[in-house]
C-alpha cells in the first residue's frame, strides 16, 4: 500500500546489435521468443534497478511532462514523460562502455542510449508496475 523511497524494481533487457540497429526484448518478451537456444546466446543482458513508482513520483513525472505549445495552451508531452521516467527512476545498471568500463547514469548517457533499449526498459518497468506479475498470471 505504501511505497518507500528506496523500494526497487529490477528489470532485465536482452539485446544484440544487428547492423546499425539494436534488437531488444524485455525478459518476458525474450522468454516467449521462439528463437533457437543457440541464437539466444548471442544476446547480451542489461540489468537495471529502478525506483518503484510512488504517488509522489508519479505526480512529479506527469506534472513535469506538461508543456506550453505555440498557442500558449498546455499539452502533455509523452516524450518528456518517457525521458523523465528514464532519468528519475533508474537507480543502478550494469551498462558498460566499449572499453568495458561502467557507464554512469546521467542525462548524457541516457540520451545516447539506443532507442530500442530505452523503450524496452520502459516497457519492462511498465509490465511490472502497471500490470504486475500476479495479475498477468490470471
């Protein structure tokens, strides 16, 4: 019922590079994939720890996603909402640079992330927070 500031949700993203793009799956999607086991071994795993969405966090994320358009009217920006979720909810990850050094979690590194991975992180988080493992089993 009450979410503490340090309550964490862990998500796993399975990904691989294919040409100039990335193929990325949430853990649930990856486990449902009919890909052969030897092909699944070609995927890397990104482990991400994220803060659980409390009422305060939810309100901060949504409130900060409202923008004023050219006519002076307020509109909700899904882009800003998603960016805020990535920047404010990720607590820890095991992302590594090309030279195998830990990548810090900051606006620059999140902004440089392949969109397929970022979207997969958000999807995995939403699958847990909005649907929940127990509800899905029903």
